[in-house]
C-alpha cells in the first residue's frame, strides 16, 4: 500500500470515530447481532447417520489446504471462534487418510475430531437458506458489435480498510474506496461505472453481450466462459466496490411486475431481458459492483477462502459470525421441483454436511446460508428456487470445544 493511502485511511478512521454519541445527541445504536453457540451431540443432529458424509471429505480437504498454508498462531474465524490454525492440523491430517466413498469412516472421523454446536441468532435458531450457481456465458476478449458490455479487473486504486486494524473498539467493518485529494472516498457506484467511470484505463477483462448477463454474473460471482475467439476459460470474484448489495427481486415483487409465489432468479432474469430500458434503471439501484479475475479452468469456481467449490457441499456464510473452512451440518428442506440422486423430493428434509467456503453480499447474519448448486442452466434451475427456512450446526475441532468449555 502506498504511503498516501495509509495516511488517508488513518484520517478516515479518525473522522469516523471523532464524534461521540454525547456530542451528537444520537440515540444508542441497536445491539449488534451475535451468533449464539450451544454444544450438542452428534446424535442430536437431525439425519446425521443418513447423509453420504464421505462426499463432503473432498471439500473439507480443499479447505484444509488453504488453512494449512497459514501460520499456526493465526486465528480461524471471527475473534478466533474456530481457534487457531494449529487446532486444525490434526483433523486436516487425519482427513487425508480417509478411504474414498466410505461414509462410516467419514462419520467416525467427524465424530472423533469435532464437536457440534447449534448456532442461533438472538431471535432464534432458524434462518434463510438460498442457492447460487456458476454461470455459463459467452464472451470475447475484444469488443465488437455483439460483445460490447465490459467486465472489469480489480482497479489498482481500490483500497480496502479493516477498521479494527486501527482500533479494537471500532466496528468489525471493512471499508472499500479510493484516495481522492488525500482522502479515502467511496468507490464509484454501479451506475457511475456503467456510465464510464472506469473507461480508458485498460481494466477490461472480457466483453459480454448482455448487461443482464453482467448483472447476474456480479450476483453469482463466477462463470465458465465460452470465448468467441474459441476455447473456454473461467472467471471468479476479485473484489467489490464496497457498496451495499440491494436485491432487486423485492422491488419487482412489490411493484407487481413478477408474482411473489413464482419469484426466482429465472423470473427476474426474464423480466430484465424483456424490459431493457426499465431494467437499466432497476439494476442501478444495486450500487454494488464486482470485479473479476481469470482462474485456471480445471479447478472450478473459487470461493472466498480460495478453495474450489463443490456442488451441494459448499456453503456461503457470513464470516463475521462463522469461520470459513469449518464443516457445517445443514438442516433445511429441498426447494420446489427439485430432487437429489437419491430421489428426495421438494419439501422433504435436506440434511447434509457442508463446508463453509464462500461469502456473498446478501449473505448476512448469524444464521444465513447460500448453497452452491453447480454450473450452468441445470444448476440455475435448482438454485433459483432455493429460498427455504432452516438451521445449521457448526463443527469445531475437539481442542477448540474443550477450551470453550473450560472458559464458559
């Protein structure tokens, strides 16, 4: 980080903390949400013995690869909720020795190495579980009459600031912006970028043929790309402009443009494509904008912790409350019209071992999850209808659980 950035960041932090509530006469801020953890047994996990638990082992190993590349004393999760990297070395090493496809051995491994905790918010244990997928799109490396919607790389002037890096009593918040005249300022919004705020800087990674495709790509965060010049590649999340996510589906439902009962990613996409002029204004209400990078195609889409995602085993969570890389037992129901390989139907229990490997702009709160369903239109058909109530249980290494018990 250049010195001018650091000076501007410090100034921004000081400005944020300069006024006290007594000076401004503001009412007390509402209490921040917290994750409430209660230790349980594996016998209390609904459907624990019915899952094909071995299918989660490859996803867990990929998370371990990321964790084990870090120093032993590095905290895992918010405020070290998941202990330190050292606490994960024994479970991660043991996972490497598990036989492929052996559900009994996989369950025994988790029951030996981990302790489950029920997770709840202050209002209770239930939360919302949605779905996402990896898009398949057409794009070009050079613009033409067909491909004229730019997809940008991360700009070199984009700055991220974790407030608690400067003072422990500041909110656990990350600011994103750029330095303008020596001050940290918000980065341009979606509307400003679409109007050319980044044009002429050589940041174009690819060119798409539809602003609606670009908008949905910003929501999903990754895509498998069929190139107009021939061949394929993959792109994944690199950064955001830091503005809050705004879900346009709610606006379409409230206005009556789409039916509440049949609202899905597909219905929102179809409406946007059918109403291009109105769509542009509506999409600009979501000021959040995503920047992308090209990734190795063979590894698949990459989640926030840097590990490739596994369909129906990777879960996006809010890292302000849960540790990335941790196993999570999910208890929800299958979405409308969907089934898995075992023939489970819509509305039946969807109980399976997941791994927290990703995050998302709309995934906020102690009990909130987004299930990765895979790649392409078939995955969209499943992810698009996923909007179910459920709960989950966090699995922590035994050593971490024992320390929690001693200090509680």
